[in-house]
C-alpha cells in the first residue's frame, strides 16, 4: 500500500512538471502503460494472501484512475498553449501586399524582327519561309554558284548529307518561291542561318538574316535604293542614309554591299548591314521568267546588326546568352 502511494505521488509530481504533451505521452507509458510502474504493481497481487488481494487491487485501480484524471487535465491545459504556438508559427498575414509575378518580355532580336515585318509588310512584301535544314540546290546551286566556287567556302557550313545543309543564307528562300509563284513577286523571309564561323564580337555561328526580293516589269537599282532607304529610316530615323559599294555575290549583277549612317549613331560612321543587287538573269531564266520583260532586285541583311546599331551593343554573343540583366534593358 505504501508503495502505491509513493508511485502515485512521484507520478503526479512528474505530470505537473511536464512542459509538453509529448512529455506527458512518455509519462503515460511510464506509469499507466502495459509495462508501466502502476501496472507492474498490479502484478504483485499474485504474491499476496487472498484476504489482502481485493483491497490491494482496489487501491491500484483507484491510483490508476486518479493518475489518468490528472494526466488528462494536464494534457488539456498544455494543448491549448501548444496549438496557439503552432498557429502563431504558421500565421499568414493576409494584409501583406501580394508578390507581383514577373512578366517576360520580347527578346531584343524579336523586337527588331517585329519592326522589319511591320516595315516590309507595309511596303507590300509578302512573308515567305524556308526550312533551316536546306537543300544544296536552293542554298547554292540555284543561286548561280558555279561548281566549286570559292564563295561557297566563305560560307562553309554544317553539311548533314552531300545534298542537305544548315542554310548559310536566307537567299535560299528565293528558289522556293520561284518554284511556285510567277511575277510580279514581292517577298521577304526572316530566319536563322548558320555558318562554320569562328565566333567573335561581330560573328556568330547561328544568326538571323532578312532576305527580300522583288521581280516585276522595269524594276531597277532605284527601286532597291528606295526600299532600303525606307527600311533604314523606319529602323534608325529619318536622317539615316544608305550607301552602296560594288561587291560580288554570284546571284546578283550588279552586286553591292550597303551600309547605313545616321548622325545620331557612332558619329555618323558607316555601318555595313548586308548585300544587295539585281537578281542575276541566269536565276530568272532558270525559274522560267522572261528576262526581256522582267527584272528584279534582292537584298539580305543580318538582323543582329540592327539592335547592335540602334542601342550601341558591341558584342552579338549577348543576344544568345539569356542574361536577364542584359535582356531587361530593351523593349
Ligand atoms: C549574304 O549572306 C547574302 N545572301 C546577302 C545578299 C542577299 C546579297 C541578296 C545580295 C542579294 P553576307 O555573307 O555578306 O551576304 O551576309 C549578309 C549579312 O549577314 C552581313 O552583312 C552580316 O550583317 C550578316 N552576317 C554574315 N555573317 C554573319 C555572322 N557570322 N554573324 C552575324 N552576322 C553575320
């Protein structure tokens, strides 16, 4: 009997001192569980004389019931505080302003491309597209490259088979249009081109070109100049001037390279933009076009040069590195 009172007292003291419901769970096991101290006392009953058994059993059960009551009460009182602490930890302040999702923006090259679409579209040119994996025929052969012409080395590229390659110039689209349409023609394309090129500040292995051409009666270099003047003013402002210098491309005769200058940029220095000229009669004849009646101009340009010029970007590798700090500045 003495022992029961001792265990009970010890247990009540421990329960009162417990600081958390977890601790109480342990105490529950320690005293009231299957292997608990009070439960253990009950087992002593077998060693007692028969007349003492009922009294002893009753005392243990009473102690157990009382302990259970004390324990339950303590659990209740600690639970409230613990819940409050948990709520506090997980509290969401609904009055805080929300996080604005970061919206993307159009890539600086896309901005230039959009502008070119707008300008050439307004002048009546129709958009045409060709594949990036192009036939040798359209990229070189039909563009009047004589066999083994050194100009093909200049644009040495990634051949996939003997007859297919990653196109080196947007001009390849010309032959695809000639195959399905007859003059009068006004078309342009914008797309990726590829060259086996040593990469530096002004050269990439993958870059964008615009190619544009027109075939109609009486088309001359004056139309070419007028179109390029309009394009230059739209891209760089009214003061932009276009300069032609003789150059060679197998698919034009005469051929020129052209540069742009405006007082606002690079102190009016000439910046080369691309090549141009009158479409070679061999090409028109191959396409079944009467060269007595029709003539045409063509020009091509590198898209990267436009934002480089407009914003003074001095390294075109920036365009494809996807550095947010660079891209965020435009648009
Ligand atoms: C051509 O590609 C001709 N197809 C252009 C043309 C079209 C001439 C129609 C006549 C008639 P070229 O190789 O010069 O020409 O390239 C044209 C422009 O593409 C260059 O002026 C330059 O702006 C750009 N470009 C060429 N190579 C690279 C390169 N590796 N990286 C970035 N831009 C380039």
